[in-house]
C-alpha cells in the first residue's frame, strides 16, 4: 500500500495514530507540508520539508493549550533566516531573534 493511500485510510481507521505521526499533504513521507496534532486535537506542529527531508521554510509549533510556542523560518534543518520567536504556554514572549539570509544571527531582541 502506498504511503499516500495509508494516510487516507488512517483518517477513517486510526485517527489517533494519524494525529501523532501527522500527515504529509504531498503524500510523500518527509517531503512538503506536514502537520501533527495533540491527542486533544490541538494543532501541534505545522512545517515544511525539502527534498532532503530537512526543515525548510516556515515552522510553527503550539503548546497543548493551543498557544503558539515557536515561529521561525528555516534555510535548512539547523539554520534559520528572518524572525525567530518563542513564547511560553501563557503567551509571554521568551525569545525573539533576527537571522541573516545566510543563517547567522543578526540581532537578539529578547
């Protein structure tokens, strides 16, 4: 069974597993847009992967209570560009940094 077909089947037969492992909207594991959910149905992670199965582009992660936790932009798995922010579970900003296009840190605000 193809990965794409398995994901569709899991929507109807194993929603708990699908929430935990998430869904790749491209239908190809490790590529394109990906979302996972907590068991309470709150969105957990929304991110994008490149062809090398590394994070690329926008990455968002939420706390269990639905409060945004992390918002950043990836150049590759371990390098960021632009704005990087983190909040605690109550919505208080804990980290705010700005990165250059080459992944080096430009400014630490918080």
